[in-house]
């Protein structure tokens, strides 16, 4: 027993040492390669697992990864201010809805052509604003195509998270048709309650705006009330989703929306939350994803070719659909706009993991989507940096 305990402890320490090493060196590699840090963390995680420095089934590693993923969804929610979304220009909203509809229709078209599982329609259509934030840091907030990309991306991501909850119920290996309809009913009820809560709190805070600063002080707060409240809402929503047997990532996302919508007076709060997340928890999720990717699978017949095909489809449907904004954006800006939506790295990997665990897709397509997500980021980022810099000049 003593020998086994020592062995387990040593194994955990070994994995933790590897994780912190990757956490430290990945930003330097990312800067050298001029890529976002996430793909680099995935790559380093895969290499570390290949040389047996990481074990993706380790319970501590897995738990930290899950928390990292939920926190990532939470931060994605903090980018969605419902008040701003509701004030979105009507024409932009309609064009954005048509744009998203075209993406789903074209994705369905390619699924039928290549005889892919119907689930791929959803996976090809994913929109995520996660990496758009890194573009805003690079180009600024006043770039027309990037501002539009963020507004439409928020709509797309919200739709994606709702559909994710439905898909999660559909591909639940332990679930039945009755369980699915029950989960769908809980989802509709939950969204209705969230809407009612939004209206109630909006009225309360309109009459008593001082309550906002009481809960989240605008000035310096030695007790960090803003962080404490944020974390309380974050874990409460996850627990609620777990109790309702809904996708917990959706709860984390709604928690983030709540923070962004009702406590917008604390401008630095999303930055404070993001600093901790992107500096520690979220990279562990990406490292874990990389560790689940078996490098030797690259030699599997057709794997790389399928990943290239998936990459092409996901970029192509967005480029074609972006022409709905012809009256708003120039041709070059439409290309930049579409490419900024062509790298839903986090959500694509999350859905692929969910589908794999639910036996909706096998090992082959799990690796295809992880590889495709990396291809998309590399291609999109390189082209955006080249075209974007030229536009700026």
C-alpha cells in the first residue's frame, strides 16, 4: 500500500511538473511562431504525452482540464453584454441572422455531398469569439470588419452554446428519447427563467443603481468582492446545470453573460477574470486536449486528408456566407471577417470531445477535428495578419 501511494504521488508530481513547464514556455514559442498560445499548448501537450510525460486519464489532470473548459466558457460569456446586443442595429441583426443561416445551410450541403454524419452540420457551423479577442488586441477595437465580426460572433456563439446543450442531450450514451425531451424542456424552462430574471434585475438596478456598486465596487476593493461574486455565480450556474442534467458549459456561459450585462460599470473585471483564466486554468484544458491526441495517428491512412477537407469546408462556408455583408464591407474586409470566424478552436474541440465521449464519433474523426482546428487557426491567423497589416498600412 505504501509503495502504491508513493508511486501515485510521484506520478501526480511528474504530471504537474510537466504541466507547469508547458504553461511557462508556451507563450515564448507562440511569440516566436506568431501564433495564438492555444495551438502551441495543444501541440506541446501532444508531444509531452507522446514521450509519456503526460497521462490524459490522470484524474487530477482531467479535473483541472474540465474546470479550465468551464472557465473558458465563462469568459466567453463575459464578452456578451445583452444590453448592447439588444441595441444592435436592426439591419445588422437581420444580415447577421441570414449569414449564420447560410453557414448552416452550406454546412448541411457539404455533409450530404460527402456523406458525413448529420452531427457534422453543427460542428462545421460553430462560431466562437474566443480568438477574435486576440485579433482585437492586435488591430484595435475600431476596425470595421473586426467590430462587425465581434457583434455577429456573439450572436453565433450564443446560438452555438444553446445548440451545444441540445446536442449534448442527443448524444448522451445513457440517455433515452424521453430523457432528451426532458432535457429540452428543462432548457426551455431555464431560458425562460433567465429572461424573466434579466427583466426583473434590470428594473431593480434601474431603481437602485447603488446596489450594483455595493455588490461590485467601482473603486479598489481589498476584499475582491467582484471576484468573489463572479466565482459564486460561476459555480452556482454549473451546479444548477448539473442538477438539471443540462450542459454545464452553457451554465458557465450564462454566468459570464450575467457579469457582463449587470456589472458593466466595473470595466476592468473581465480583464481581471481573464488574467487568471488564460494564465492558468484555460491552458491546462488545451494541454489536456493535446495529450489526448496520439501523434502516431498522423500516419493513419486518410486522417490528414480528411482534416484538410474539414478545414476547407469550414473556411469556405464562411467566406461564401460573408458576401451577405457586401454593402457594408469591401471584398478584402469580407475575407478578413470570414476568416475571423473560421477558427472556433475551443468550441470545435469541446464538441469533438463531447461527441467522442458519447460515442457519436470514433477515434478517427476525433483526431480529424482536433487536427482541423489547428489547421484553421494557423491558416486563418497567418492570412489575417498578412491582409490585416496591409489594410492598416
